[in-house]
């Protein structure tokens, strides 16, 4: 009987020692806050949540675009398994947006998967920047620190934002010779986008008056005659105006792009040109 009791006691002590070895211990940081054990499920899965604004800048239309990223390997507010799809599991991500030293708007992102970015748009109600103008911008993610993150030091981002815009211009008006000996020509026009943003498609007015007097005192009615497609920065569009003209004749040419000033541009003064070929 004594031998059985002794054997049971030894087995119990051995089991307790093994449990103590297997059970993860909780360590404390220098500040006294608990740290996750090295073998915890979150550490095994990867990095925790890490929210940061990667970019804050002006869009060509004057809006502020805020690029929010979750650089961690843990999602923010994934829907509970039993809840309908899209149901958040916690408070939304808050981002305070500043221009200069003034907070102009607070925007929210309901959830954000791991290793994912989202672009949030802030529409300025007053005093938007002009084309090419720069402003000091700032974004603070989770200012109340309601979301547990692995790194809170990168939640405050400041950048200088510049509003990019297109700049349509008449690059060239020239003779495009044809015939066996170049005895005729047509007028070739090249439009370029000299700006820093894509120019939307629009109609340009272009006309030519062969053998006309110069300067022209009475141009025909301004009716759009040439479609200009969307042009990326540096991209050009070439087209011909009028028909074939004898090389011995001169031609008066007038070109107007964005005639009604519908496109915000870096320079509006180069949208018009008269040429005497």
C-alpha cells in the first residue's frame, strides 16, 4: 500500500513539472507591460496589426488622397465567423487629416485585411490648391489608440502635397510635304501634354486658310473639328488640318485646345496659337 501511494505521488510531481515546462510564460517589458510569449499563436501567425499612412497627397482634381496600409499580418476588424459578411468586429479605423496645422476632416475605414492598402478620399470644401500649388499635409491614424498594434510610432505621417495637373499645349505646326518632288503639303499639328497628370479627352478647334491674307481678320465659326484623346504626361497627338496645298502657297492656321477652359491646367496661356506657314 505504501509503495502504491509513493508511486502515485512521484507521478503527480512529474506531471506538474512537465506542465510547467510546456506552459508559456508571460514576460514583462521595461515599462512593466506584459509581452506575448515567444510561442504564442499571434507570433507564430506573423506580425501583429501595423497601421500606417504610406502616402498623403493631392489628386489632380484637388482632392486629398490618403493611402492607408496595414503592414502587419493580422487583419483589423475581420467579421466574426457567425456574423453576416461585412459585419465589423470592432470600432472602425479613424484617420484625422490636417492641412497646415488645422484638422480639416476625419475619415474612417471599417476594416483592413493584412498586408493591404486602401485609398481614402477627402474632398476640400473651401480653398482647394491651384494646379502646381503645394500644401503641408498630415494624417494621424487611430489617434485614440483604440486598436492594438505592434507599432504605434508610425501612426503620424506628414508630407508636402503638390497638386499635379495636365498642361495641354500646341507643340508644333508645320508643313507635311507630299508629291514626287514635294510640290504639295498639308498642315500637320502636334498637341502635347506638358503637365504632370493625365489630360482628359476633349475637342480641339483647328482650321487652315490656304492663300489667305495675314493676319487673318475674320476666321470661320469656331466649331470643334478634331478629337484629342486622353494624353498622359509627355504624350502627343498629331493630326492634319485642311487638304493639300501647293508648296508655293502659304497657309494661315489657328489651333485652340481646351477652348472653353474646362480642364484645370498648369498653364492656360499655351492653349492657343496662330501660324503663318
